[in-house]
């Protein structure tokens, strides 16, 4: 699986360049941190509930728009191989962004080894030109192309206090 994911990325990027592998880091290391910017004291991020009851928000990963689920049960942010391929085709992620691999425990109790990439920027648009921006966020890549995109605890726990206002469909972030 991991070989297939990396092969997909290599195939999608320029084959002529000889890139050196980036240093490997432990994505679970408490010292691994990212920068967080909130451009207002209060940011209202629109969301809607999925059939499973999770909040789905619109984000941009390295400038490419996606819908992601707000999943407090996920320990780390996750994208699928399909999204990795899209980011690679658009030149928004390269082999230099590989941080290593990690063993992930899935919701069904099984375990799988997955590649960990650095997402240079996660941009979450709020209302009235307000936003949240995170840089240098670790994310695992699921080989399952149907896997949902998840905003995990590595992001959620680092954000400011927030509450879900289901009546108006926003997540309210307060500095």
C-alpha cells in the first residue's frame, strides 16, 4: 500500500528531477508543532452535518479546495491517495513533503501503515473575510481512495476554544 502511494506521487511529479528524501520525523512527537493564525478575535466557520453526524467544513490544503470532516475521534489529520494525487498533479505537494510512515488504527480496530506528509497550509475560510490558517501540519495518507478527509486531533486540539452552533450552521472560534 505504501509503495503504491509513493509510486503514485512519484509518477505524478516530474520524473527527471532527482530529489533527495527529506529527513524523517515522528508525526506523534509532542515537539512537532505548526503555526496557527486567526485573523480576528471571533471566526465563524460554516459547516453542515453529514449523515453520520460529523461536521463537514470547506478547507484549502496547499491552496486546493476540499471538504473535510471534523473528526474528534481521529488522532491525526487524514487524506486519501486520491487527494494526494490531485495535490501532486497541481504541484502542491512533492516527495520533499514526506515525513515518514506511521501505523494507524482504523475505526474497525484494524491497523495499517500509512505515509505521513507535511501539509504546508490548511486554510479554513470563515464568514466576513475571517479565517483560520495552519501551516506545516502532519497528515497521513490513506491508500483507500474512498477514505473520507478528516481533520484530526492534531489540528482540533491546537485550535482556540470553539463551539458548534447547529442552529445557524457555524463553528464559533473565540480567541
